[in-house]
């Protein structure tokens, strides 16, 4: 992917954080600021190499994938983000890091097969 696509993905993630009013995550007991930090850390650890370039995840990225709560990530997965990082790449990243996703799981604009 070109540099413009990386910038667009980063911009869309940031815009999603700013415009989406996150409420307290009941199941995980996380505050909106904790979710925002999880997203920031995951974006920093995984965006360029794993998401944009589609390369295997680094240990740092996999660690973030394993500990990040879906309750924080799913509300910001817009159709724009899903078009840049399609569900098949998301599945590859999750499975490559040892994280399973239930069949037919809905996460933002993603629906996992």
C-alpha cells in the first residue's frame, strides 16, 4: 500500500476515536480513555507492517492483538476502515497471533465468516 493509504488509515482511526462517543465498556469494565489507549497502542504496534503491508505480525503486534478488548476495537471499525483492511486480513492477523474469533461474529463493519 502506498504512503497515502497509510495516512488515510491512520486518519480514519483517529477520526473514529474523536467522533465516536464511547461509553463505559460494561463487560470489560474499561473506561473510554482506557479503550482509546488500547486502540492507540494497537495502531502503533500493528498498522504499518501488518495492516498496510500485510506481513506476518511482529511479537509486539501479537502481544497487543492478544490483550486488546474487542469491546474497544469494534465500535471504531467503520466501513471505511473495513474497506482498507478487509476481514480476510483481519482474520489472518488474529489467527496468526493465536486469537480466535467466533463464527459469524460482528465487529463494527466486519462480520466474520
